[in-house]
């Protein structure tokens, strides 16, 4: 189909900043084409340890508490395979990123969804976690700022969830891939909360903040006993992340701050335009505090999320993702990724307006 505006895939529309690409090219010119340590380059692990200590005040030993992965995707799979025995339950807020439930299932675990709702801006309620803990609960799997809702709970909410984790002797797996994409508030690193460093597997990456999705590089930071289990799987199934991507990641951490700041400012501009625009056309949308997604309701059109997404694409050539792809609580909502240019967003809003008016009349 020609002329489609995609608010579909969750991927930055920016190219990786030039100085990062150049560092990778230069590393190839210098002949860095070999395997690295299974854990990843020590220079990168040191840079990450410094970064996490400085930003979030949480200390990891670069020697054996940080593992470089093929993005958060691999880290998530490793974490689940390392910590779960068959039948172990994992509490996962719903809606959540599409890979969470499959990774738990592939590792032999059982997903226990923790419902969230549009009426509270999809903020998780700590009591909902506590109520669902059983003798087979092993872990909570958190992803904030959230894909698909953009929700970023405050310190108080996350601290109350941390209390549940500590009280029931659980492990927290915290996917913080969107930590830098947060607007007008601080990101709370789950591992930095009281008692959480020693029971959290922190997953982070370069894909979103530095526009490096194709490089396939990320990291896991965790206490050494947990990380050792993940390393055991990684060393036999992946060996190590690409050295070129690791070289690029070092440059991103050392000199990428200005680029991150300017991309985040641009996302924030787009965020305000799309959230206002969706609300103005009658698709109620809470204010997303992070990531690059708006998650409006489709109820005003009388259509389910799937009908809405399908017909909006066919009739107005705008692609969005049905919310139910992210869990039952995403029903009757669609995910609109605003990692696309402002003129494209404005045109998409005009088309959505035409579509909603037509459905309301008909
Ligand atoms: C919440 C979340 N976690 C993880 C990923 C995958 O990250 P990576 O590119 O580091 O594998 C994505 C990609 O969309 C995501 O939205």
C-alpha cells in the first residue's frame, strides 16, 4: 500500500549519531574483528558501571556483575532461563511488551498478569502484585517506562512494589530500555530502591536512547550469582555480542549525551502534539510520561482495537498497533508510536480525525 503513515513499529526514526558510527568504522579499520570476552569488552562494562553509578547511584562490579548482550531481547531470555524452574510464576503487568509473556513461557514459567487500567493511566498498583503472590511465584517482570502505554510510575509506587518483592523473597527483572526517554520527571532505576540491588536483574540497552536498534547491543547488570547463571547460557548460545557494536556502545556512553538530549527534546515535542491531537479528535489518551508511545482508547468510534487498526489502515492509510497485542488490558486501545517526524504525525492526526468523524456519523 502506498502512502501509509506508520505509527506502528517502535523504532527511532533517527540514524545512529555520526560520531558513534565513526567509532565503529574506525574500530574496523584498526582491525578489531575478533570475539570478545563472553561477558563483553571490559572497557564497555567499566563505562556502564560508571554510568549506572553516576546516574542512579547503584554500584556494579564490571568484573562479574555486568554482561553485554544482543540487546535487552537476549537479556530478557537469559534472565528468565536462568531464574525459572518449570511451573514458576512470574507477575507481569498487563499490558506489557510483547516479548515478556513468550520469554517466560519458553523458559517453562507461567505468566500471572497484573492488570492495569486506563482510569489510572495504566499505573501498576502495588496491592495487585501482593494479592497475586503464591508459593510458586518466583519473580516480577517490570518494564517502565512502559511499552505500549508510556507510563512511568513514580518512586512511591515503585518502592511499594519493591516492598512486595522483598517481603516475598522474589527476584525483580526490570527492563529499563526506555530509561532515558522520560519527560519532565526522573527515571527511577528499580535496582536503586532499598534492598533491590541484590534481587534485581537490570536490563538496559542502546537501541532507543542512541537510535541503535540494528546494532543489537544491550546489557544485563545483576548481583554476581544471578549474572553467573545468565552468563552460562550466553556463553554457549551467543558467545559474545558483536565487537563492532560494543565499540560503538563505548562511544555512545562516553560522548553521546548531547545527541540523547536533543533526540529526547524532539520526542517530547512530538509527544505533546500527538497526545493533544488524539484527545482533540475524541480518542481519549492519558499523558504518557516516557518511551515514545501514545495509547488512546478507540471507544469513541464504537470499534474494538483490532477493527479500528485494520480499518484505519485500509481507509486512511495510517498504521497503529492493536492494544490487545500487549495483553488483555490493552483491549480497546491502540499504540501509536510517535518516533516519526512532526509533519508525519500532523498528517496522521488529520487522517485519524477524518476517520473518527466518519465512524461517529455512520
Ligand atoms: C520494552 C522493550 N524492551 C525491549 C525491547 C528490545 O530491545 P533491544 O533492541 O535492546 O533488544 C523493546 C523494543 O521495542 C522494548 O520496547
